C-alpha cells in the first residue's frame, strides 16, 4: 500500500503549470454584507472619535466632521462571483454603477509572503486576489479594451 502512495506521489508533477487568473467581470461582482445603519455609524463615531490621541493628530482629518468619518467607515465587502477577488467599497456605490465599470489595469505586489493581484476599474474601484502563487502580467499591465485582463499564476 505504501508503495502505491509513493508511486502516485511521484506521478504528480513537481511544478504546477501556470494558470490564467482574470479580473472579474464587474457585472458579476456582488455586495456580500450589509452596510452599517446611520445609528451604528453615529454610535461608532462617538467611540472612535472620542479618543483624545486622534483629536490632537494634525494629519488625521477623519474626526473633523461626521461626513469625513462616514466616508471612511460606511463600507461593505464586495466579492467576485467566484469569491476569488474582494474589496470593501463605499455604501454609496450602486450595483448598477459597478456593473458598468470595466477593468483598465492589472498589477501585482507582494506583502508578507502573499501575492496581491489587483484589478483597477474605470469607475475608480479595484478588487484584489490574494494567493501564495507567483503571478506574472502582460508587459504593460494595461487591460485590453476588447478582451479579458489576465495574469498568469503558478
């Protein structure tokens, strides 16, 4: 029995083939959690902005007004249909507005051992795919106007 498992393990190639990873179609992304209510935002504004350290930080304008705070915290998680790409978007983003966007740029970065594959869209939003695989991009990183925006990951 052990010999069978050893033979099967040797039959599996040691290097994985590169697989294409495409930016999600904006028409198929969806909001997966609810936006906070206005009451929740007001309550957390009082707690978050009640910290004196934040009040005396000249570079942090979040707590100057409730509207500044709302822009930062009134967000919800959105995902691609397959759940591979995700980002937190403003609750002001309408699904119809997101559906009209198209990918315009693709980029790759590394963070703490993860590869982050980022797809930027024409409406200023972006979605990120996190993986341990190594990804390569088309030379320029720009997405074609008439086709999918794809990276090769292995």
